[in-house]
C-alpha cells in the first residue's frame, strides 16, 4: 500500500444522480489510478436530516461491483461530519482511496530511508484564483512595467 491515502466527498442532487458518477469512478479504478478502500453514500432529506445509504442497495451503483469490498475505514463520526456539511435534499459519496499512481514514489522514498510525509488536496477555487492571478500578472514585471513580448 502507498503512503498516499485520501478521502474525498462527491455531492450530487439525489441518489438517482449517483448513476452518472459510476462510469467515471469505475474508469479511474480500472486504470489503476486509485484503489477504493472505503465508500459510503449519504442522503439528506428536505430538512437536512442525513441517512446512510447502503451502497449495494442503490441500483445506480451496481457498476461498482468491480471495486474490491470496502475496508470500513470511515467511522460513524467521519460520516456524521460530512453529513452536517451537506445541503438539504442532496446525496454524497464519501470515498477513501489509495493513490496507486504514487506507489513508485512511495517505495523509492522508503528505500532511501524516507517517506511521503504529507499532502493536501487544494480546492479547485483556490487553484483557479491563483491561476487567474498569474494570468493577470502575465506580461508585467515584478515592478509593474510591461514586458516586451519579443
């Protein structure tokens, strides 16, 4: 197993919308980019009250039968925290995944007495804001003068 294991939450409108996630999720797993270690579905009603959804009971998730059985890494507390963040009338899947692409990096670090120490998922909004800032600065020197494009 690699040193890079993460969780992420994918939110959709309702349990029927989970069907659109299945082909993409299966593709990522089949490509060996990730290995799913745990997967839980949660749905909230119009009052925001959350209910666990058994993955094998959701018809749209039938395509996930190719994925190894979940290991049960997510605790009830983990799922409750995600549930509190969900808007009313929404559904989410919570995944714990091993980043398989990182196995060679992780193994090399261990062989040289090191380790992959930490990582963090950077929200899309922060990346977009940073890129927008770079584009704004493009064509300008640090002193505010324009660069000659030639």
